[in-house]
């Protein structure tokens, strides 16, 4: 098939030639009519065909022009220019787009073919050397450099050069496609600097390996530069749990969600990082973009704040806030599983604080916390409520197991705490409330355990008590006792019993100790252990103490007058009385009223007077000046050392019954008692042993040079009449 479009020109020539021949033929030859008409017909057909062809040809060139124009328009809008140089023919073709790219006219480029080079940003000229080298090998090469436009504007150009070499390797032509990439480059640069200078970690992970990491990220990991981290597996920097967690988040499309992970630095240190992840395409492959922030310091601060809020600063065990939180959590989850709350208060802890100072008190509190944790172990949680109070929660425990635990605690506290070689016996009083029977919510459970603790205190300390429904009545009992106590003096319900003090060697009666009894109309005889603390608490001890003093002095004087004998009398004095301003005057007054020789009155004070050493020394000195005998009662329980007593005008030391109790069996107590006796003698104190109950104790004390004693072994405290009988028997 002949393609007419392709051979259009040939046809036009042929047809024109035919027309010319026919015309000459018609003009110059004399034809017959038929032949003339045939030639004329042929001429006309040829001319029609020629016209048709010429018309067709002009419409094709219009189409071509149009498409060329379209192409030019596209090039002009595209910020692209083509530079094509036929080196052999030295024919240069530049598309007009170059004017827009470079700001110079097309003419200027044609006039100066090196103009493109002259406008390159000086710092980027080095790019051209590399480019030249690469192009000379025949390989296409893409270079990026800046140019300076005539108006001074700097633009980024991407230049794709395509060389053509002949068989000898010489470049025959060269084409360059030029783009203005300033906008893309600037936004890319901005993005890059944002990423690189970001204080946050930005990394790209593909196939569990670091494909990219910024400076902040490499620093965080402890690397000297990002390259040290690239291509390393993420598992080198985190545990398997974290890695699988990240994978899970990616697969579950938790993108953008922040979560915390642990990261191991190259130096082995563990840090905490908050990250968010997002799947991205990186280098044409799917990858994970990770953005993170070091939150180690924040976490530490959070932990410190949490610790400060929920832990006790002294003992470092959970505090009362944590207790409430824990209790409510236990209440939420326990359904009807029983559990116990133990309120624990240290007995006579105040005495330690007062006599040994708060620093010793603090050490003991710390040791108590440790000891409680040792007893409870995994079976419960120990909290410090404040002061000398601790709380224990024992989950999933019935009454029987709680009893076992409470006994275990009491047993643990039978061992003394040792501080600077000194022993401190600290005992707890424990109140217990049980869930659910004693309360179903926080408030009632706490209140009831607290009440039970007071019951334990009232029951003589160093024991535990369960809350019971009538306990509320028990505290009203205490109020009843207080009201009764206020009236007891008026109603003359107090009496004094007397316990003799014996010379252990000669069995001679050296004096008596006056001990108060309350003859209660309904409850019978009440022990001073029960009501003296209440009297001290309420201040009733002042009038009561005055009554005792007067009564005792009168009795001693009466025995003298009655010829029973010269019986010095010892009276117990509370700290509260010593603190009372008129105390010395009261003594003077009583001595004057009863006409008792001051040396026949002995005052028994306790170590708690050390709380206010200065004032106590002043009062005791005044009493001493009156000629009164002074004794330190219950010695050994208040933790004051004999050394401290040197500065007080004391005559006698009464060794507490608790030491005497065990002198036969407890080697520890043996050495304590021996030391007290020895040191007392060195300091010219007489030692009096309290609570002697056996002949063995008498024997031991005598052997160790303790000369005076009192106790049931000789006589219980007796009413005056009975004591008189005892005295007579002895004589
Ligand atoms: P205290 O001054 O140490 O008195 C000794 C206590 O031990 C007395 O208890 C006495 O009955 C008891 N006792 C003596 N020998 C023995 C013994 O061999 N075995 C046993 N188991 N006990 C023995 P009581 O009379 O119950 O007095 C207790 C405490 O009450 C006294 O201890 C004293 O601190 C205080 N008290 C007693 N009367 C008064 C008083 O008039 N005023 C003040 N402020 N306190 C007093
Ligand atoms: Mg006494
Ligand atoms: Mg005593």
C-alpha cells in the first residue's frame, strides 16, 4: 500500500509535470476534437488531484504547527529547559523555557554558549568537575547546583545531562534537561534541618533495622554519630517485649498513639523513652517512622513525687496516703474475702524520745518498720501512720490466722533494739478490725481498729485486741471512770497500802512505799495502773498526789507516835506534779502540818523527768535541800543512763521489777542488773530491787551487793493495820 501522506511531495511534482506537459501539448499541437477533449479531461483531473493534494498538505503543516505550539506552551509552563548540542555539526538548540529558568534571553544563550556556566553559584562549581568526568564515560548524570539570576535571586537547578559518544568514545552530541527545583529543595532542606536539629529522636526502621536516625537519636542511644547506629537491629537497644510491643502497635495501626518503652544505651544504661510510630514509605519500601523523647528525668521526677506522696520519709515504708489507697483497692477487689487491719502503737515510746532524744527515737522507728516487714513478709503490707503508729493490712486472712500473726509480732518485739550498744525494749499495742464484720468501708474499719488499739493500751499494753461490737461501750466505760475519779477524792474512796522495804541481809524493815488504791463502790479495788494514767491525763493527779503525800506523812508520823516505829515512807510522784509550780511549797506545807522529819519522806520519781532536765534538777535540788530522800523508780525502763543521773541529787536507784524477774534465767538481765548495782555503788547511790518474789532472787542480789529490796517475797502492799501487824511480827 502506498502511503500518500508520506509521498505527498512526489505526487505534487508528478502531477504538476503532467499538467505542464498537457498544457504545452494542448497549446502547441493541433489536435483532433476527440483527442483535444481527452487531453483536456486528463489535464482537468490532474489539476483537481493536484489541488486536492496541495490542500491536504497545507492542513497537515497546520496540525504540525499547532502541536509544536502546544509543546512549546507545555515547556514554557513546566519550568524546564532543554539544551541540545550537536557537537559535530556545532548545532545548538535551546528551548525557550531557559529564559524563565535563568532570567536571560534565548538570544543571550545563543550568543554566549558559556553563559550557563558563568551564572553558577561559585561554591557549587565543584559539582561541574564531577559531572564532566561522569559524562565523559558516556553515562547520563544528574547534578544539582545553584545559579544566580540577573536580579540576584539564587535558584536551585537540577541538570540531567545525557551524552552520546561515537564508537571512538568521542562525544558527538549532548543534551541537558534543566529543571528549577528551588521550591522542592527549600522545603526538603527545611524538613531535613527540622529533623536533624530536632531535640526529639527521629528514626526510620525497616526490617527491624535503623535506616535513619537523627543526631538527637544517636546521642540518646550513646553513639558518637548516627552512622554508628545505622543498620543495627532495634533488638540491640531494647528488650524483646518492647520490640514485639512496637510491632503489635504497627500491625494494629495504633499510629500516632504515644507509649513508653525502655531503651538500653550503648553504655548499658537503661533509659525511658516515650515514642509514637507511623508506617511510611522510605526508599520505596514500607518502613516505620519513629518519633520519641527521653522521659527518664520526667519519670524519675514523677517517681520521686509519687514516693514523697505515698512513702514515709523516715522509714521509707508506705505512708497513710498509700494505706488509704491500698485499703480502697482491697475493698474494691476483695468481695467477701476476709482481711484484717492492725493498728499498732508503740508503748511508752514518748519516754525514749524524751530521755534519749528524737534522733534515737527516729532510729528505733526505722528499726521497728524493718522488723514489722520481716514479720509480715509477703502476708501483708506495713504502713506508717505517723508518730509511733503503724498500720498493717493482712489480706485474705481469717481471725485465726490474724491471731497467729499478732502473736508473732508480739514475739518479735521481745528482742530488744540495740543502738550504740544500748538495749531498748519497745513493745506494741495492737488493735484489730476485721473485714467485713467490723466494717465494709474505709472509715469504719480504721475507726474500729483504732478503738481496739486503745483497748489494748488499757489492757496493760504489749498485747493485741480485736474490735468487738461493745467496744464503744468500753470507751464510755473510760469516761465513766473519769467522772468517778473526779468524785473519788471528795467521796474518800482512795486508800493507801504500804509495802515494806527490807534490808536483804538483816531483814530489817527500812521503810515502806505508799501505793494508792481506789475502792470503787461497784467495781471493788481498782489498781493504780488503771487510773493513774487517767489522773495524769486529766490533771487530777495534782490534788490526788497532794492527798497521798499528806496521808503518807500523817501515817508515818502516826506510827512514830503510836510507838510502832520510825518508818520512813516513800511516795510515788508523777512528772506532772514536779512540773506543777507550787509543788515544793506543797511538800513544805505538808511536812510542816504533819510535823514529819523531812528525812523520813522519800519521793519516787521516774526517768520521764529527764524530758525537762533543767526544771526537774531545780525542783529536785530544792527538795534535797529540805532534807528529803530522792529515789529513781523503775530504773532501766526509761533508757536514761546512770551517767545522766549523776547530775541529779538522787539517793536511791530502784531497779525495775522486769529486770529482777529474769535474773535467774536471763543472762542478759543478769549482766544488766550487775552493771546497775556496780555503777550505782560507784556513784554512791543505794540500789533497791523491786518485785522480789523468790529466795533465789534474794540470794543473787545479796551476792551482787544489792542491799535493799521489796516484793511479794517479803510482803504484798498492805493496808496500815495489816502492815502494823507485819512490823510487829518482824520485830
Ligand atoms: P511502783 O512504784 O513501781 O510500785 C511497785 C509496784 O509493783 C506496785 O504495784 C506493787 O504492788 C508491785 N509489786 C511490788 N512487789 C511486787 C512483786 O513481788 N510482784 C509483783 N507482781 N508486783 C509487785 P501497784 O501498787 O499496782 O502500783 C503500780 C504503780 O502505780 C506503781 O509502780 C507506781 O508507779 C504507781 N503508783 C502507785 N501509787 C501511786 C501514787 O500514789 N502516786 C503515783 N503518782 N503513782 C502511784
Ligand atoms: Mg514506786
Ligand atoms: Mg517501781
